[in-house]
């Protein structure tokens, strides 16, 4: 029974692995923070609103639609590997959300938006914001 489950899961996710890192991004697509800029002083919990230029649309994870993706918020970390799924330790807005409330400890934090394709892998080339630093009071 366990072998059957492993085989089933492997076959189910194989298409995601075969196409990993091959989803093209539309030319000129950019992700950005709507209400935040580098050096802002903020309070926690923090409402983070995500923006995306009109060249690209938003779709939930697993929806393999052209020129779409979903947001990921990278907190206090380097950008993810462009050829691997974005780690679950980052905030995934996999339902197509365009904002999130995040709890941040007092102090300085870096934030970056990275768009992921239907399989949580950054597009080629990656669509991401500049990394910004915020200070939490």
C-alpha cells in the first residue's frame, strides 16, 4: 500500500518536475510593493500589498495558464533558486491572494516579492521586486 501511494504521488507530480523552471515570464513584467518602500518604519502585524504590472496576471498554484503566476514573500532571506520550487519556509500566496498580514518581530527585516509559476518555481526570467528593508517599531 505504501509503494502504491509513493508511485501515485510520483506520477501525479511528475509533470511539475519535468517542466521545472521552464515557464517564461512576459516581457516587462515586474512585481512590486504597493504601500512599502525601502527604509520604511512599520508596526507589526503588517499588511503587505503586492503589485504586478499589466503584462502578467495572477493565478492560483497548479493553474498552468500563460503569462500568470502567484506571489511569494521572501522575509529575511536571499532570493530563491530560480530552478527549484520556492521553499515552504517563505510565505506562499498560492490561492492568488494580492495581500497578506505578516507578524514581524521588532527590528530590521528584508522583504522581497517573487512570482512563482503553477509549480511554485520562479519564471524565466524571474519576476521579482527589489529587496527592501523595513524597520519594525
